[in-house]
């Protein structure tokens, strides 16, 4: 993969290669569109972490709307044989610098 907002880390374990993928997708969803349009043929992805910038009711019960970008993300996740993981303890992901 060759995109400024997609990082892939590979490591070996018992002669197998595994991958960790980190994605930052801006408000135009450029990284997701790249993943959709690129022949992504990575097996053994253990986890894909993110800031996809997609607000959707599927993972945020306080947000009552559906985003069409959700379908794009779930299709990509399915193609990598991953599943969506929801936090069991909802906590803020950002904290104020000014206490």
C-alpha cells in the first residue's frame, strides 16, 4: 500500500507474517477511497485501527443518523476478514488541554 494516511506494520511469528493497519481518513474519506480502489490483498491482518471520521448510529448510539461512508468502511473491513469492535466502556477519545 502506498498512501500517506495508511500505515502497515508487518511482523513474523513462527514463520507467518501478520499485519497491523492504521488508517487516518480525512473528511473527504481519501484513505477509505484508496483502500476501496486499490487491490488490497492482505491476509493475516490482526487489527485495523483508525480515525475514519465517520459518525454513524451503528457505533455511536448518541448520533441518530446513518452515514453512506459506513457501507464503504464495512465492505473494506469484510474484505480483510475483520469485524467491527465496539468499546465496552464508552469514554471520550479527546481530553481538553486546559483543565
